[in-house]
C-alpha cells in the first residue's frame, strides 16, 4: 500500500481558500447604520409581543374601554335603526370584546356582553369525579333573557342585544354593571354585586327612561334556561337527585319530580332552584313573582351514551312594570347544595336539600345533621358514620328488646292459641274472642311486636334520605372507598347487568350478608310466634323467601348508591345481630317469661276500651253473618 503524504500543493490550496473566506466575511460585515436598524427591529418585536400578552390578560373594565366608536357608514346606521329601532344605539357601542371576566375567592365568572348574563360560572373550590373543575354554567348550557314589546311595535330579546359592561369595586365587593342602552341616559341594567366568601350574588334588574320604550300593554317575561352538567361518577344516581325546586305562597315548597318531562305552575313564587344533586343554581326574588311556569326534561336515556347533561330546566317568570319601568331586586345563588350553607341564609333554602317530609325531615335537621357535623369535626367521615350508627343503635336497642320480648311471649302462647283454633275451627268468631281473652290475661299481644318496628321506621327512612344528601361526604375517602357520596368499586365488569351496573361494590355485598344473617336470626323467632291460621299462607315459607329476597334486593338496589349509606346498613345490621344475640342468650329467659305469664293469667284483667270495642264489633259481625245464613 502506498503511504499517504501531505504535498505542498494541498497546503497552498487550503491557505488560498481560507484567505478568500476571510476576505468575503470582511466585505459583508454590516455597517453601523445596518446594526442600528437591526436593533430597532428587535426592540419593536419585543414590544409587540408584550402588548399582545397584556391584551390576553383578564382586566377590570371601565366605561372608557367601551367608548362609542360610531358607525362611519350612514347607510349602515340607517339599516340598524330600521331593524332595531331605539336599540340600534347599543350596537354602535359594540366592541371586539365578547365577555367580561371577574374572579373572587369562590368564583371565576364570565359575563356575556351580548345578553349581559352569566355565560360561565366556575366554582373554584371544587372538582368533579375526574378532577376537572366544577362548572355550573359553560359553553351555552344556560340562557337568561327578558322578552318585551316596544312602542315601535318590535319584540326585543335582551339575549340578542349588546350590553355595555362596567366593573367597579365597593370595598371588598365587586360590582358588575351591564347596561343595554338606547341613549346615554336611557338603559336597561343588570347589576351584579359579588361579595367576599359568599355564594350569594346580589342581582338587580332596573330600567331608566324606558317608559317611552317598553310597550306597557304587553307582558314582560323573564326566561331562565339551564342544561345541568354531570359532575358525579354515576350519572343515573346524580340524575335521581337533580330536579326543579321552588317556593311559593309565602313559605310552601314543591318540586317537579323525576318524570321524563313534566311541567307545573305556581303563584307568588319566592325562588326557583335548578338543583344538581350536590350543586345548585337559585334565583331568589325579594318580592315574589306573581306567577311562574316550570319545565323539566330528562336528558339521560342511555347512561352509556348520554354522559354530559342530566336534565334541561326552564323557568318562565313575568316582570311587572311600575310607571313604565322595571325595578326587580333579586339574588343569584351558585354553589354547593350544602344544608349548613343554605340554611344560614334564613330564606327557606334548606328545602332544596331533600331530607324528607314531615317527621323524617325534622329528625334529619335537628338530630342527624348536628350529630354528624359534631362527629365529623374530629373524626374521619367514615369513622363518623360508624360512631353515629353505634349511637343510634344503642338508643334504639330498647325498641329491639321490646320487639323480641313480644315475639318470645307469643312463641310461648302459640300451643295454647293453636289449641283454641283447633277447638273452634268451625266458629272463627268464638276462636277470635278466646284468643283475645288469652292474650289479655297473659299480657301478650302481636301488636306489641309491631309497634316497636313502627317506631324504628322514621329513623330508618330519615337516614335513607340523609346519607345521599350529605354534602360533607362528597369526595371523602374511607378504606378502599374514594368517595363516600358515590358507589365504591372493587371490580369493573366487561358488561352491564340490568339494575345492577357494570361494576362490583363491596359495601352493598357486606350489607347484604349482614342482612341475611340478621333475618336468619329473627325469622325463626317470628315464625314460632305466629300461629298458623286456616286459609292463610304459610308464614314459614314466606319468611324464608324474604330471608333470601331481601339481601338480593339490597345487593342490586345499593350497588349504585352512595357507599356511605351501604356502610351504615352494614354496621347497623352487624350491631343488630350483636344486640339480638345478647338479648337472646343473656337477658331474656323464656322459662321466667312463661312463669310470669302464668301468674298474669291468675290476676283479674280489666278489658281495655279498645279491646271492648273490638269484641263488640266481632259480635255484631257474627250476628249479621248468622242472620244472613237464616235468610238463605
């Protein structure tokens, strides 16, 4: 192989090329004038980028930001006046800004300058099941419009007209004024006052100089529409508690219910609430609307497909004129459906939270809510549920004792009662009379077992209403449960089971098992205490069916319910099992009860008025029966 050498010609070539390149660089270097121009261009670019960034930032607006630009084309102005009449003036004020943005500690709000209403309401302290921000209003899911006729024989919809926005401060409060102008001194104003740390927004609609603009012979209607967003993991469960609630006639309240589509009207309406389970929008009036019409439409036909909205609500509210002007003071509430927050306003807003009617609501308001709030103040919410359940079961344990004692007495009497029925099998009236006499002497009655169960019913139903409505449980975790206000998931199914769902919740399974063993303990006692009557269904078979049917129903029904409710039923039935075992094995002695009943039989018993009436009714019925037989 030939050895490579660097020859002299190559070296000379490289030197010449390098020299030529250096000469070209020297010849093409910028002059001082060119350097100055480049620096100026760079500075202008930086200033332009800075200006663009400032324009994109939220700012507080003033009237100077929306000065009249004027319409240069006189033909265009004539066209606007022909089309809009006096409201052509508002269009001359329209600018490129479409929305006015305002924030408080609780809200991030957008006001649509075209219509003057709230086009976006974000609750800054909350997120949904996907950790996305909670929006009550967003992306045109709501509208707010006043419809009226004018003296120029036109129909005006305020949602289509341009409002001039002004944002000012009054101490800690932020005031947003949206004015629909027909001149500088004539306007329709929406005035919003946002207060610090308050979900209630003062809202006033007033007009100035509209006496010769509005046709007072025609109705002035306020229309408020809202499609409610889904915020929870189970859209069907959330939808069950999403509804229109309204107050009317000085304190009465009502709701539209859960039908596919329903309408209603009311008089003297003080507020209307579009409730979304754990969040709600409420329009309140200082002076009631004389009439109101409401509409609700279900938007969830298929839970797998309809995943964005739950219901569509409509409220139609007439506005009254005074001297040709509108002057209506109201409030907006956008926030959580939290009993404590709503009740603090002292405006009957606690009725928005479905705690149950009558005694059930009172038990929740004055017992369970304060108790749970106290326990939740120093315990985790899962532990608070367990402790509250224990306290309730201990208080109600005397009721269980009375019920079990009554069943034990009836069980002891059963052989004698069966003997009476066998002896008078052809004379049912005589059998009933002797049965009642024996029960009275022994101090036993089947009603004594029913009454304790009735006492427990209000507590049972109140708690059934309490847990799904407890805002404090929302997104609170416990053990494997991520959210006590929603169902817990230990397994996802690749298919959907009708009435059950596409997931497996563990707490309903545990509650169902506890119910099964509780019913197994009590069923034998109940069957043994009930004498079999001729022609009546076999109580043993019925109770056996119930022993299996009730846990299965619990399993299916509660699989999509709040896990906090299933936790309560699980703990409640465990405690009930323990109480029954203690009563049965350590408190009640059937031999002693039998001896006491035998002693009671020896004592003279005065028949009560109720028993006397019952016996008299039976005797009258028997006489009528015998008379009918003779006529035949």
